[in-house]
């Protein structure tokens, strides 16, 4: 069964775009799927309410024109990256809906669509009808909007999100770690990672007393995977000199993992953003694709 067929890939800018495309292509070829690349241009009319008082109509018009020019420049740059990537990797570019039901395993198709609107809304709505969304790594600075979009997808799409690393990965989904703490978020990640673990070479469930919450224990998660024909080993990770997030990533490196699945934001989003936490540390420091679910 081809569980992963539509891989949405929002491209806001050029930063980390190629690594995200490479991650999406690994998944698409693994399942014979389709990469649905999306670029959302901001509506220049949204600039007017931000202009503030004291500005003449001509000044507002110039701000809108400048926003339109910047939007066109960014859209062109993103499309050039997409075209260059698909051409160099032998990926057939089609319309948003490929003219057949799936691709042979080992191959992939891709499409590119530009839409106008609020990025976090457009991407989230389209993510709801995708099997997985792969997002470029949300670096701080120029990609702030990408991070905002990531939060929106996690909270409102109901679908899994894979955060691509900063550098294109050589493999993804062959050696998988699952971070388990008994929460509903971890449970969602466990369900969403099933297509990958079903074909993985090795699977490891990572747990820690400092990470565990009220809910099923790690051995119960292993039993669930076993029913699905997946043999996963259990390893407790901890390091008193590191945070939970750092210890988790260290355990992934020790396993030579090329993918991590975990629940996101076990506490409130506001608390996570202010105090940090496991989710934020992994987002900022992971060097492998990370599947997150809410």
C-alpha cells in the first residue's frame, strides 16, 4: 500500500529550500509519490493597514508597489530553485494532480503552484489534504514567517509535518528513532510514522524518566509496533549534564538515525515559546529530518 502519495512542500524563500526539496524527493521516491510545491505571495493590499497614520495616499501606494515588486522577486527566485532542482534530479514536472494514480517506487513527480494570501492560512488549508508536509528548516531571521507557518500547520492541519534539516540528507527513513513520552502528541507521531517504520532497516524507541508524562509506557508503544510487524528496540536516554532535548538528539546520533518522530508542544504553545523545551531545542538543533505531530 502506498501510504504517502501527496507530499506538500511550502517554499517561502530561498533559505534551506534545496534541503527541503531533497528531503521531499527522498520520501517521494520511497513511496512513488508526488511533491506538491507551493509558494504563497503576500497580498500587497495587506500592507496598507500596517502603514500607520500620517502617511499620504501616494506613500501608501509606493509601499504597496514595493511589496509587490519584492513578492515577484521572491516568487521568481523560489521557482528558479524548484526548476533547477527538478531538472538536475530527473524529476518530471506535472500539473498539481498527476495524470495517473501514483508513480513506480523509486520515481517521483512534482508540481509548483504560486498562490496569493496569508501564508500560514493557505499552507495550513492545503496541508489538510496532504499526506505529509515537508517544511524548510525554520531558521530565525529572514525565515520568521516560515516558523509561523510551521506552528500553524502543527496546530491546525491535523496532518504530520516533517522539518527538513539545513543540509540535504543522504538518506531519510531507513534508521528511525521515535521519541516516546506517553502523550497524545507522541501517539499521533507514532501513528504518522508507520509508513516509514514499516520499511525501515532499524527502529528504536527512545524514552526517559525526565520526558515521560501520564500515559502508556515505551514498552506499550513497542508492543503496538510489533502488532504492525515492526520490531523496535527500547533505549532509555538521559544525561544529567544536558537538557532533555540535547540528550534526545545525542541518542539519535548514537543510533546513526536518519529520521526522528516525536510529538510537538506537550505543554502550551506560549509556554514552549517562552521557556523553550524539548520541541524548541529539536527544532533549532536537529541535523536530520524530524516528523512532528500534534
